[in-house]
């Protein structure tokens, strides 16, 4: 009999592709073609931010796309974790971390990529076993220089920097030893999504997938 697939972890997620698209989607009708375009370009791990009324429906639609691994971003607490799970999300991403969020994550099947911006926050999360973290807001919090500084005293922690990452600077972040992947919205800009320019989004995704 085939062995069951190992549980999905934040570390495993961040190893799949060099870029996780960070998606703010207003229309559920765009969800499946957008996910298909990104998967076709080699970016299967998709973060749908809970910033629009349609976000949970978008997650549910994208979850039906073969090859797509869809998660919820901007998760702020246990209620968001539960709603994301019910919608079909397979992971969660937070901009920061609170005790209530971590408690909710411990009672949720969704792996959490928790946000941190300072050495103290990184250390506190590492103590709880989170060795894969989101560094946010990456550019505003010191960018490449800050991540280099964190690597010395905290060599076991890996990061997914998000916030201010684009096609021009992504490779610089990905070159760091403590960066597993980056998150960014440049692969699915709003004008292209609104225009239904799926081929152009696939082209952007393909270029991003080759950064790793």
C-alpha cells in the first residue's frame, strides 16, 4: 500500500518554489484562472490575503485547481484560522504574532508561517518551535542587511521575507543563506488580474520560478 504523504509544514511549503505569490483578489470569478496561470508558471504555493470580502470564497475556488497549494494570508487570530480551514486553505500566514494567534495555531491543523520583524520576535517564535518564519515588513524592517544580521546569532531560523519584494530585488534576498523563499505580489499585479491577462501572469510566474 502507498505510504501517506507527510504532513505539510511551513518549512516544506517554503521549499517548493522560490516565490509565494501574495494575492489580493476581489472577484471569485478570477480565482481559478489566476491559480491556473500561476501553477502553470511554476508557482503552486499561493497566499490569498484575507483583505477582501471575497477572500474565503477565492480560497475555496483556488483549492479546486490541480497542483495548487492554497493558503490564507493576513491571518490575525483563531477565528481566521478556522474560517480559512473551512474554506479549504492548507496553510496560514500572519503579518505578526500574538499569544492568542499562537494558541489558535496549536489547535489548528493548518501549518502557520508566523510574522516577525525583530530579533526578540524571532527568538520568541523559535522557542515555540517555529524555525520557518515570515520576515515582515521585509524592506521597511531592514531588508537584506537585517536578515544578514539575524543569521549570525540565529542560524537555525529560516525566513520568507515579504513586503517590498519585487522582481528587481527578489534575487538579492534569495541569495541569503537564511532565506528559503520570498513572498510578493508582483507576479499577479492587479491590472493584469482585472484584465484577465492570464498568459502574461504565467510569464511573470515562470520568470519568478527561475529565481531559485
